[in-house]
C-alpha cells in the first residue's frame, strides 16, 4: 500500500509530490490521470467491501502502467518519493505473531504467506526467487555463444505461453538480476539495494515486453510459494 497515498497526492495535484518530478505538462497530466484512475478504483473496491488483496492489486497495476509509460529516470524519481514518504510509516499487520525463543531473548515473529496474503510480502522477495529460478534453468541450457537451443525455448513456452523473443528476454533479464543480487549479497548490501536491483529488472521486463506476455509472466510469478517473516524490532 506504499503507493496509495502518493497516488492520492498526485491526483490532488499536491505540489510537494509533483514539483520534484520536474516533467512537462503533458507527462504530468498523464501521471495525474493514472493516479486518479488508481485512487478511484481503490475507492470503488472498498465500497464493494473487496479484500485488501484486491485493493493492493489495483494500486500496483497502476504503478506498473506508470513504469511502462514513464522514462526510467522519471519513474525512479517517483519511486524515490514513495520511499521517502513511507519509510517511517507504521501499519498494523492483520495477522497474529508467534513467540520465538532465542537464547536470552524471546521475540515475536510475524509470518506472511504469499499465497494467502500477497500484499504483505515485499515484491522484491517474490521476484528475487522467480528470477533466481529462471536464471538457474537458463544457465543449464545456454550455449557458448550466449543463445539457447530452439528446442529449449519451445519447451519453456509449454508452461509459459509467451513469444519466443519474450522468453529469451525473460531468461536474459533473470540471469542479469540473479548475478547482480549475488554480487550485492557478497558485498553485504542492504535490503534496499537488493530491492532496487531486483525491481529495476522487473521494470525492464514491463518496458520491454508486449502487454500480453508481461501479464503471463506476472501471473507465473504470482504462483511462487513463499513465506515471509517480518524482522523483529526487539
């Protein structure tokens, strides 16, 4: 839900959000239109007593449209505003915690199951796993010249119905993401740095692939089974 208050501010032409973007009137108008569409859709879903999962999905769909429509630099500026506005935000997790004993301390650990509560699991965690899995498969079948056998691409498309060129792009981008994340972890990079690396590769997919192929890949990533444990603060 990080994006919802920023979309609301954009829809209301809040200059504390619009001014730092430093874009032309046409681009700003497009951003405001998407923001208004997202906030209105969220309002409608809540009026229909829809779940938080549905509301979060609607907001993230608008975020993805902004990724596709804006230049990488402009979107990065917008993402920075979102991070700055929400880094100190507090929210109540709609799930009970469990006491976990660990020597002298006994912290409370809260678990989120992506299958049931996808909006509570950080996106980059899911995409890190998805990219890692695809990178592993790519490494096993990549030829010395960097390409893939036609038979391999055909087989991969049996379970993921996207164009051959989109499949190759997915495998290449996933491999780049996995290598970058591995390097960052070896350097003991922060979670924010890893998140930025993973999500930038995801954004590249959105900008590179046809909408239909992107939708197929997004649905496939949503089937990743993962449990996320929120870090204890005491």
